[in-house]
C-alpha cells in the first residue's frame, strides 16, 4: 500500500476514535480531576503499547536515546489532554470539537517553522475555509457573539491545548530518528505520564478510585486505549508519511463524528445553522485531500 494511503487511512480512523473522547469526556469531566484522569490514562495507554511491543518486536535498541525528545513531546500531549478535560467542564462537545478543527491551521504554521513545509494556494484556501467553519460552530452560529468575539471560557482553555497538539505533529517528525512508531510513542507516553503524575500527585492521591462512577471508568478506558494508545500510533504513522497540515486536516471530520456520538448517547442534534459550519469544515477536508502537490515527505522507517 502506498505510504500516503496508509497515512490517510490512519487519520480517518483517528478522527472517528478521537470524536468519542469529546462526548464521553463531557460526561465525566465534572466527576474526576483532569490531572488524575489523564495520568491514569497515560499509564494505561503505555501499558497497552508496552504489551504490544513485548508480544511483537520488543523495544528496538537505541529507542530511548536522547530521552529529552520524549519528555518534550510527552509534555505537549499531556498539556493537550489535561486542558481538553478542563475545557469540557463548560464547553459543549460539538463546540470543543470545532475548536479542535483549528489545529490544521496551527499545524501548518508549526510545519513551516520546524520543517519549512510550504502551503500551496489550495491548502491555504482550505485552511481558511475550515477556520471560518470552526468559528461559526464555536460561536453557535451567532453573528452578534462572533462580532463581539465572546468565546466561552471552556473553548478558550481548550484552544491552548490545541496549540500544543498542533505543535506535536511537526515536532514528532523532526525529532524522530528512525524509531518505529509504536516504540517512539511508548517513550512519549511514559514521559507524559511521569509529568502528569508529578504535577497532579496531590489530585491523584485525593481521588477515591474505588468509588468512581461507571462513566468515569468507561471514559478512562476509552480515552486510554481507543482515543489514546491507538490514536497516538495513528498520528505517529501519519506524520511520517504526510505533511503536518494534511495530518491535522482530518480533524475537520471530528465535529461531524461528535454529532453522531452525541445522538447515539441520547443528546440533542445541533441547529441547522451550526451544521453550516460543519459543512464548511468538510469542504476544507476535501480540498486538502485533493491537493497532493505539496512538499514531499520522507519514506517511513521500516518497522
């Protein structure tokens, strides 16, 4: 299979899995401190990835060289997920997912700074259209709120996390030294877990783990395994095969997937005007996927 096809399929599955974390996260956000939840999910995800490695190739020699790389990247992911759950305390899932769709624009900027990846006119147009659609959803299709730039506190907090997430894609590609994706992400998870455990130790100790509600445990397992370990690997696979802006382009599908998740969990459908913003995001995705004339990517390392 062509390397770019693998990258596209990886991010398609990523967008589906990551959407579930918004809907489930909003249900669990008020029942557990974000630092405690994310420390647990990082360690659980690391255990899953470690088990996969132990059962397959094992840890390749030299994987843990220059551990500062994993500390930096793990810190980025830790910031993103911690702020995501803080933001979901007040931001509706669909609105938070719309904030997430701003990451392709941010990733394009970081891609230029770190890798000198250039945008073609079509990619630039797609990112602008996607940003317009995202703002339309974030402000609930309210022109008055948009003109006054009245953004919710939860959305603003989560946006800071999305900046860290957008930086991860080009940074991981720049810092990867040929390590297989699964082994590389294990290092990221371990150092991210260490950082979250250190910062959130008091919250972890204060959490009554034996009496958490069912939705918290469901959210923990889902975010650790499906929107955690699996999506970590999917992003790593894609970043080695696609430009950063294209990797993050699939986030434009997230609000649409979140709506499906919300309906499946008994939520209410968004207004027709909000759907206009989501439609713009899908248009952006299609434009980005049609443009394959950007900066070539290096071949993925053998795994």
